[in-house]
């Protein structure tokens, strides 16, 4: 029921802290947006396309999820497409222009929990966060995971199923778990 999905998405896009340039993103299916406080922000550029749910893209499995935790920001550049991705920011996630996030990708700028059991027992203190930056014209293959503190340079390609835990230079292909340099892209 497309009309119901459209109404649901319009409600999500009207949440305080959600903004877009000239027009809202084009969304197929129902996406989930959450902003944890009045300082959290999600901003969409022009001509952003989102597939959310099995009917929109069966390869991803779930729906598109974007969460800006307390005071965090998610910025999506112009002409970017995403399918059933999960993007959760505790600080900042910036996605450039003409980026493609394959089905089921995840981008996290936080560890969510401390690695030390004493911190977890005592209120989950000392959680590490670091901004994530995805450059322009980047392609991230299906089910890849991009972790906190990673910068992916312009024109880079990330192989499907990769776990990206360190910076990827511009114009390179990286893949694997952990993701490693495969080769430079030919001009």
C-alpha cells in the first residue's frame, strides 16, 4: 500500500531535526528515523533515493534505519542512493554526493558498549565514538560494515561483506574482513 508508506515516510520526515534541501528523499517502502534529542540532526541532500524493505529491494532483508543518538548528526549528500542500510550516529556520519550504499550496509560511529566489563557493569561508561566520513562517488557493496573513525576517500569501492575498520584512500578498491587494499581503480 504505497499511499500508506508515503504517509508514514512524510510523518518521519517531519520530525524535528530532519531536514532536506529542495525536496524530500524519494523513498520506496517505509523507513525508520529516530532522533534522540533536540540537538540530533538528519539532513538529506537533493535527489536522495532510498529503498526500504523487502518489496523495495529483497537483497537487504530489513528496512532502512537511520538513528541520530544524543546530539549526533547524519548528513547525506546529493544524488545518493541507499537500500536497507542501517546508519547509527553517536557523533557524526557524513555521506558524500553520488554515493551508493548497497543492500544491508551498516555504518556506525560508535562501539555502543565499552570493551571493559567493569565499564559495562557501571553504567556502560567510556564508550568510544569517532566520526565516519564517506567521500563522493563511493560505492559500498551489499552487507559491508563501516566502523567508527573510518574515512573512505572519494571514488573508492568497498567489496560486499567487507568490514572496514580503517581509512580507505581515494580511488582504491578494498574488500575482506578486515577490509584490505585490493587494487587502485584505473582512470
